[in-house]
């Protein structure tokens, strides 16, 4: 996904963050259900991605399909996606799948912090390893003649102690891989978990080793700034000349001399 579709997905994920404070896994399940509706109706996908149709018209179409069947949060999430611009009709379904998986991952994070994300990642990797090492299991999960319920039951027997979020994502992968192998879709979900985990890691670049006191002050300051207990990875980079660079997820705080010199050069050149 690239171009305008990538921008629309980014906007949808930003909007999702505002809805997660009280969200449960039911939101994720509802959004995955909406993916199934979109995948089953090419005309609907075209209608919701038609640039000639207004956002209000598309929201009305979403409401006629989903109202009373899903929560208001799920309906508004789908409506927001429909009001965005997409490069192709397929992209809206792909984006909704990503949003649905992200909702499940965020719930796991909210319930148990970084430990919840670690368990989710471990569960998904465990399932991938088990299935990836058995051709019989791969054939069983790929069998077009097998029912969805049979595939889900088999998958959950392979990982009986999976967390609720893990079980939801595994069920989705084996029942609706959307043109992929189930383990390939789970690998995509693992990538989303890893991206979420970056929010708990502060990558710090400095010119020399920090003292124990400096590291403690930095830890306390970053924890206070981001509102969570961050894991700090310190890297020595003499090229910075002086100062410090901190990266948490997609955010970068750069207070290095090298950056200030570079900025000055750009201003002079301009």
C-alpha cells in the first residue's frame, strides 16, 4: 500500500488511538467482521472508494450495513475509512484489516503493558513455528474443503494457552487469510506487534557513556514524558559531537550539536 492509500491508513490508525481507552477485543472482532463484508462484495468496495461520492453518502451506506449490528465505535471507524481516499478498491479492506489487528494488539498492551505485547508476540511466533514445521498442518489449514470452524478449532488446539488477543488474531488468520497463507498473515500481525513495542523502547544516542546518575535522570524524565516505563537502549555515536538524540517509536527528539550545525548550514545555503 502506497501513496494516498498509505496516508489514509496512517490517518485511520491515528484516529483509532483516540478510541482505545475503553476498547475491548470485541471492537477488533467487529472490524474483522466488516473486512469480511467488504471482501464479499466488490460493488460495495467500489462504492466506498468512489472519489465521486461524498463522505456523507458513504457514511450513510456504512450505517445502512452496520448500524445495530456493531458498536458505534466500529461503525464510525469504518465510516472514517470510507470517507478517505484510496488508490484501489482493495486497499480499503487491507487498511481495515490492519486497523482491526492494531485494535487487538492495543488492547493487549493496555491490559498488561509491554508484557502483554511480549506475550502476544511469543504466542504468534509459537504458532508460526508449529505450523511452519508441519506440511500436514499447513495443508489442513489451507484446505478449501474444510469448514472455518474446523480450522479455528484445529488452530486453537495447537496453542491452548494462547492469550485472548492471540487467539483472536490466530482465528482470523486461519479463517480469512485473504489470499495469503495463514502463517504469512500472522507474520504481518507480528510486524504490527513489533511496531507497537517500539513505543516502549527509547533508543538513546550520545557521544560518551552516561553515568549511573545521568542514566537514572534520563530514565525518570522519559518515563514521565511518555507516561510509561520505557526500556532504554544507549548507543555511543561520536559523530554527534555533543548533546543527545532520543527515538521512541516514530518520535525523535534531537538535541545534538551535529544537528544544530546542519540546521545552520541549511539556513546559510538558503
